[in-house]
């Protein structure tokens, strides 16, 4: 699928929203991401970015944060223009609106993590205008908030939507709630334990929120999340200078114990798609022998996936020879 940029809006000092016209109708579940191919100076880079729009037509939007040292995000921010094109695969991602039914929702986001949550909010209100929703967005300062006009317009239209801006600092006029914490959740959302939760944000934010929910009696099975900026840490393997063999689709691939499976597969030019490369999106999912793996994160994989031997190539090393099935 080809995407042609039709508009660009700078949301904050480091966040930009891009609107695209696709050459075919976009079919996705709100909350999912698009795997993009971005050509930079003759080299193709693959990344996944969450959709901020609704399915059903040829228009879509992506909101992308500039990352320090990020090849793709900086290219898009500095050199990408209206009229430029990108290629995209089909939308994917397990963090989507199908995770919940018609129950009351608590929707949490921090920074650019608002993108999939905002898409799910639009879809839920379009399907059920009277849905009981509390939406809390966290930002460092008032100027770092994203989708301000859109969210305030929705809150004005839907009295059943409670919108809370959680701003950590520089709120001189006391217009916003302070930094999100358990006490703020408890005071603003008295029935939090009866709600299903959809949330997305940085790692520390997600871990703190999960601890608050535990203390407030929220059922962990009703908390759904997607995190970004995961840190991939390689394991120190005893005998780390050893090499093993991966049997992949009829090919034999040599892998050192200090290499990730993704690094070994890419070194041999094998066809594996890896977008976030941070253990978040799940696009590099493979299957192998879980007893021979060392994984720093399992990201979006379910307990059943892990039991069956699925792992993330970008976040996994091996301790022995192993068969690998890509995808």
C-alpha cells in the first residue's frame, strides 16, 4: 500500500502529525499500528507507528515523536514534505479496541502514547456516543499536550467523557491536574476498580500505573497496555564467545551468544520484518525452543504464545542450536 502525505502539523516541539491518502481503503482495528518502509539515502528502514485515525476510508494519520538519534523520526521531521510517499504493509497489533466490550473505560496515555488510545476513543464514541469514559493524558507541560483541540471538542460534545489533563510542571494558573499518581486516580475516578483500562506510554509510566491499579483493586485481567521506548538489554551468557546454529527455513545461520536472533538473521539477509526493534510492536515474532532462549522482554506476546515457543527476535539470544520459524 502506498501512502501520500497530504498535510503535516507540528503538535509540540518534538511531535508531528502526518496525514496521508492511501491508494486503497484502510482496514484496521483502532489501536493498531502501520508497518512503514522509509527510504533514506538509498537505504530502506522499517518502523511501526500507531494510527491516530479511524478505519473505513483512504485517509489516515500518524503522530510521531522525534527521538534522539532516531534515523526515521528525524528524517520525517526534517526532510519529509506534503506530496512525499511511503510504502506500508497491513496494519497489525494486539493492543486494540477488540480487547474490551461495552464496559466503562479508563483510558490513560503519556506523551506520544496517546496515539493508539485516541484512535480507540474516537471509535468507541462513534459506535457508542453515550459510552462512560474517563480519559487521562499525562504531559510534562501544557505545551507538551497532544490533540488538545480535538479532545476538548469531544469532551464538550460528550458529557459522558471525562477529560483530565495531568501536567507535571509549569502550570502557573493551576488549570490542570498534577503529575498522575495513585491519589489523583482515586480522587478523580472513584469507580476505577469497575472499569477496564486501556493505556499506552513509556516504561516507567506503565509500571507505576500497574502498581497503582493493584492497590486500587483493579482486576489485572482488565488492564490492557502497550508501551514504547522499551530498553533491550543483552544478557551476559556464560561462555559468551560460543557460537550456535539456527536452522531457519532451510538455511543454517551462525549466531554468537552475544548476538540477538534478529542481528543474526539480518546479517544473513533472511526476510524478517522488524519495525520498533525495541521489543514493543511484535513484528519480529518468531518461534523456537523456549528452553534455549534468553529474552529481555516478551512485549505483546501472551502467556500462551510464550508457552508455544514464540519470542521476539530483537530481544532474544540463544544458548544452543535451535530451529527457528519466522512469523
